[in-house]
C-alpha cells in the first residue's frame, strides 16, 4: 500500500494559480496510475485529472485548458498545476494512486488526506 501526502493548497483570488503536489511513499510510484479528485461542500466527489505510467493524461471538461497534471517519477510526486482559478474550483483536492485506471475510476485506490483549495471572488 502506498501512502500519499498532498500539499500546496490555500486561499487564492479568482484568476490566480496554485500548484498542488502529492508525494508518494513507495519507490514503485512509477508503476501507479495517479489521479486528482475534488469534493466541494454538499457535492459529490468529482474527477479532475489522471495520468498514466508513461505520462498520458486525461483532464475533466470543467478544468480543461486551465489545469495540467504531471508526474516526476524520480521524486515519487504527481502535480496539479491550476491556472485561471474560479470560485467554483473551491474544494478539497485528493490525490489517488491505483494499479490501473479502472481501479482509480472506481475509487478503490489509495487516497491521500486531501488539501483545501479556496478561490475567492
């Protein structure tokens, strides 16, 4: 099982940027599919982005063109660069690691504790 620790959340004004990082505890990080989800108060958990072992990625439509997911396998870390932030991006952002994209999408991977992102208008 891999332990995940998110960082980089905070308070930012609309139009600003934040970069989230998720550090994994295992050297086998490169074998995991990684993803970011978010959950706003009173709303269901929402897919944000995923990145596979070779760097191929998928980004959800609401954040496409604004958010970028990347990974550094040498540092066991996945990143989420968030630009042009909007108040509706306010949520707790969670990092997840899974052995496959199907496991990740089913929510059955290893989850971090989450980091709060708040975007003020």
